C-alpha cells in the first residue's frame, strides 16, 4: 500500500501549477482516502518566531486546536523533541490534547528543512494501536518530499 502511494505523493509534490497549500491538502486527501485507519490527516507548522505550532492543511473533522504551544500535547512535544511520536492509546497519555472523542491513537512525525524542525504531519486514528514502523518510514518519506517545496 505505501509503495503504491509513494509515486502518487511525488506526483502531487511536483505539480508546479498548484500552490504549496493546495499540494499539502492533496497529500492529506490522498492519505485519508487510501489508508483506512488514517481518519484525520494534517500538517502543523512553526508559527513564525513564536514557540507554537499553527494548523496548516488538513482533512477530517475541524479542530479547535489551530494553535498548539510548544511542549503541549503530542504535537507540541514533537516540536521540541525532534522525534517521531507513536501513540498506540491516546488515553494512556498525560500530555495529550483531545480533538475528538472517537480518536484512539495518533502518530506525529517531525518535518525538517535543512535540519531544522519546521513542522510535522499528524495522523489521528479511530482504530486502537494501528501504527507500525512502516507508517513511520512512509510518513518520513512524505515529509522529506514536502520539505523540498517549502
Ligand atoms: N492530539 C494532538 C492535537 C492535535 S489534534 O489531534 C488534530 C496533540 O495531542 O497534540
């Protein structure tokens, strides 16, 4: 499944006629439509010079959490740790920001441009414990591609 999606990600990234925002939205749509346990797919980016994340393109239920301070929630922790964060069970996390009661698990992968953590891709799933290392490798691939157009 991931191997089939990779060329489609590359194709979206290289569409020079679309804005970066549009291309990121298309990537969210591609992942949400093709991976059944990816129920909410979105990008957060560092908000200028502020120590906070700002919501970028996403697919799924609207969220109130359009700004997340560094350190808060899974996303805010990844902003400071620079490391992948896989959460098999969100209820077992103390520092977690709930967006929807249907969400059971989450994966957040940081996005680096020239070695700097500038944002992340965030996936929420309504399935408990669905993420494997294959998801991590695939989402790292997506972020590397996205980094090339930022
Ligand atoms: N659950 C995230 C907040 C973002 S929403 O999932 C869209 C967190 O704990 O950082």
